[in-house]
C-alpha cells in the first residue's frame, strides 16, 4: 500500500493530530505545517501545531500562526499533545534530532508517525513516509498530497498563502536549481486561488528592522572571509556581535547567500556562536555538496543547502571547517578545477 492510500485510510475518521517541524522553523517548515493544519481541520480532525523552538517574526502573518504552540514556552502542553495524538505529522525534517528534546516525546508516543519531507539521507523513525528529495519544498509536497487525496477543491486561500510562502523561500524566490516547471504550475494554481504574491514577498523580505540591516552591514564588513584557494567564503559571527545588534531569530537568514554571491566562490558558510553550540549553514554551487560537508558537523540537508552544529569554541570550529573543506576538495578533483557557471 502506498503512502497516499495509507493516509486516506488513516484520515478516514476524525483523529487527534499533532503537526511538528524542525527547530528554528523557516517559511517552508511553518508554511507547510499551517497549510496542512488548515486542510486537516477542514476535514474534521482536531489538529495542533507544535514547534520545537521559536520562529522569526516575519512569519507571523501566515494564516493560523496564532494557534502554533512554541514547545519550549509550554513544554508540558507540547508533550501532552504528542502523547495524546493518534497521528504525528513530521514536516520538513527527517531525523528526530532536528526537533531537540521533543524528539523523545515523538518517538515514545504511540501515534502513527508520518514523515513528509524533501531532505537527503533520512534517519527513519516514521510509519508512513511521503518523501521526495527532488521536491522544491515540503510545501510543494503538501500541495501534491492534498491533490492526490482527491481534495484539490479544498485548497483555500489560507492554505494557498501558507504553501506559497514555503515554495517561494525554498526556491530562493524561484531562482535555485530546484525551480521546475512543476513548481511554476503549482504556484500558478496558488495564484488562481488568490495568493497575492507581492504581499507575501513584502511580509517576508521587506520587514527588516534597522538593527537587522546594520547587523548585515557589519557582518559583511567585518566578519566575511574569503579563501580563494578553497573557493570558499564564510561569515563568522561571535556571540558579542549578536548582543551588540540586538539580533533576533531569523536575522541571520540570507547572510550565507552573500558569501556565495562572490565571483569564483563555490561554497559559502555561515558560522555563528550560539549560547551553547556553534551553528553552521552551508550553501554551494556546481559540484560542491553542502550536505557532504555538513555531515562532518552532525548535520545534513540538501546538495546545495545544508546545516550542522558543533561544540565551540568558534575558532576551533572554523579551523575544523577549513580542514574539512580542503580534504573534501582534494578528494574531488573536478570540484577544485571547475569554474562556476
Ligand atoms: P539553514 O542553513 O537555512 O539553516 O538550513 C539549510 C538546510 O539544511 C535546510 O533545509 C535545513 O532544514 C537543513 N539543516 C539546517 N541545519 C541542519 C542540521 O543541523 N541538521 C540537519 N540534518 N539539517 C539541517
Ligand atoms: Mn524545506
């Protein structure tokens, strides 16, 4: 039995459903979760959305975000929801480590676990997988699932807006290599349903604080390093800088793309010192695999976009990073010699 048939059966009567997504949810994580939330609620289920951490303010406009339970703000309630659920949908992640301490509650719950995701190299924990690594986004997969369940007519404006946000951001506003004709067809349909694409764009990209812009400027001037020999550029941000600019969740988003925008650079990395760990974000082009490099830091993701983390101090993580990049490039002659296209 394929996942769609299994899900159709499972959803055949009203269920208690929990939807969760990865830590520091981005627009795809939150958009796919809320799109699915609206759909399942309309189908008569009792649905909750729980995130393992907070999420950026620029996503609060997504319809339904007022119902999101931020796990760490109310862990008892979050665990109670996972514990009492019949079904837990796990969206936009494929390893329980990505939902922090809530991984245990999800694992221990007797609920059926459904993974809907598009990342490489899953660490299976689910009962049902609706997974396509070639999909642009988890939001695209939610759209596809609703259609395959025969419920295209149930695609309402709140669902369309939430899904559009995920597809737009995960494709880099339709510029990345995961932008296919199929993606544009889905988006055309979402626009027909009524999505105001300019309004979504404004919410996500034109709501910066002055602090955020100054922080970006500071990082580009003071924290950006280029290693021509490694075709790498990286932004390294110490804890002190975060304090200085009153940095909030989501403010570092997009910084790594500046590193990758330098001519000749094939790998961009963002290294940030957080409270107890150092977080790494990788972006790459051509033959360079971000996911491969992220593996050395307990992470993963997509070929051209991945993340990981490491115990500090940041200088040591930086050193290890540069060593790993050198080893990686040495093991792959084509990478070292190819020019960006
Ligand atoms: P970002 O750099 O924007 O945080 O993440 C880039 C991609 O890598 C996203 O698809 C994200 O889900 C994934 N990713 C980020 N951090 C981690 C991590 O620590 N582990 C894994 N497995 N994936 C990550
Ligand atoms: Mn995604």
